[in-house]
């Protein structure tokens, strides 16, 4: 599970508070924010808004896709895809075009069609998370 500090949409002060609560990976964040009640409790504990917690959760879900690491995260940032919701807003073809375009802009090899389809399918599976 990626460390919590890899989330780009979270302020350092909240990272420190999460770390103090023992939440130092995205997997732990997903676990403690699984339900609306848990999200509210977490938000109260770290002086955040539940909207913020949902945003962090959205990005954490994306970071936990199979075969997804820091390089792929940078690729998504370049493609203006910040979380799972952004993937869900695109059809598979549009998702592929955006990611391949960002790979070209960064001068890196794009993920294979199979990898892109896998991420897109996983996003759909996680849609209700």
C-alpha cells in the first residue's frame, strides 16, 4: 500500500494528524474511511471536512489500483486525472487517449492497452467504494 504522503490533495498538517492516528498508508486511510460514519469520525479527529476525506479516499483508491506506482501517479497527474472519480468520468477510449497523451508529454512509455483497460475496469469495480 502506498504511503499516505503520496496523496497530492492532502495538506501536510493533515498528513501529520493522520500519522499521529496511526494512518500512514492509503490502505489504512481507506479502511478508516469506509463508511459515512467513519469518514465523519476521521474528519472530526483530524479537524478536516468530510469532503476532504472523500477527496483523499478517491485518490487513495486510484493509488491502490493493480500495477500502479509513483510513475503511474505522475502520469495521471499530467493527464489531469486526480482520483478514481476522474477515471469513472471517462469512457475507456478517452481514458486511454488522455494517459497516452500525458506519457508523450512526459517523454515516457505509455502503459499497455491491457494495463489501461485493467485500471479502467478496476475503477468501475470500485465505483461504490
